[in-house]
C-alpha cells in the first residue's frame, strides 16, 4: 500500500465520505491497466477493431479509448502501429477533457498546457485538417515532445508554441472558439501510477498550484471569443 500524507487522507475523507474513501484506498492495491486512444486521422473504429493486436475493452466515456491488460504495457510503446500514429497511449481519465470539448469544423482551438500532446492529438483529429490548433507548453523540451507526437499523429493546421500564457494573450485576444486548459497541479490523480509525486505534494501542495492555475485561467479567458467554450481540467481532487 502506498503511504499517503495524513493531511491528504483527511481531505479525501471529507470529499468522498467514508464509503467512497474506503473504495478509493482499495484502488491503490490494484495495478494500473494501460490504455490508449485511437487516432482517427490514421484509422477508424471499424478498421481498428479488425486489426487491433491487443485484448481490449472500451473506455465508458470515450468510444475511441481502450483499456488493455498489464501484459500489453511493454508492447504498447513499441508496436509498429504506435510509431505509425494509429494510437496514443493515454490514461482513461485523461481522455475525457478533449472528448467533451465540442469541436466544430473550422474552429480555432487553443490547448494552452498541451504537452505531451494527448489532448492536442485528439483535438487535431476532431478538426480533421480544418481551422487551427495552437498547442502550447511553457517548457521548450516538453513542447518539442508535443511537436513530435503531433507530427507522428499526422496532424495538420497546427502551430506549436513554447510561451508563458501572458505572452500569448496580446497576440490572440478573444481569438479562439474553443480552449482546453489542463493546468499544472499537485498530481493527486497520479499517486497510484507515480508514487514519487507524493513528495511534490508534501513539499508544495494544492495551494501552490492553485495560484498558478488562476493566473493561467485568467489569460485563457482573455483569449476566448465571447460565447466560446473552455474546458478546464486537472488530475487533482482538491
């Protein structure tokens, strides 16, 4: 069992109540199962089901997402289909934000905290060569990985930037029809998969990141067209 901070457990008990908290703690005894989402710029559901080399079940909230067994973990990032851009390895929960963003043909879309690119790849697939996707990450090294993943996916009409949000706002004031904002956070949703993140939670905690999130959200708001849609997400409970 992973040793979670006492303060975190207290917060989760309040948030989830006793039954929910007990179920949540039990989940830490389970091994995370790998998952992936197919890239409809390169394939479609019907074709994929015919050629899929893995035993899978569909992610309930994403028809293009699939969960597979732990035995496939090592093969997923090495299979030729991966390098051909047919699928993107992604946690099931991370598939939700881009799935619910109502992309329409010709939209101008901003993924403001885009690296490593899972959500940007899905947005590009929804745009299918129309409109414009600006995929940004403040880290240059992460933006390079983002660009690589978008290229591997066959995405077009995409601009990759590596800027702090406040540098983008003057260039794109009220410009975007849709914005997806998967902000930096203390990583509570990653504790099971990456227990080393717990130390970061102890050192900084949610309050540190909440200030950053508010600043990013403020800039995103100014880049959104009046009447546009913004999806805000984190992998954090508090």
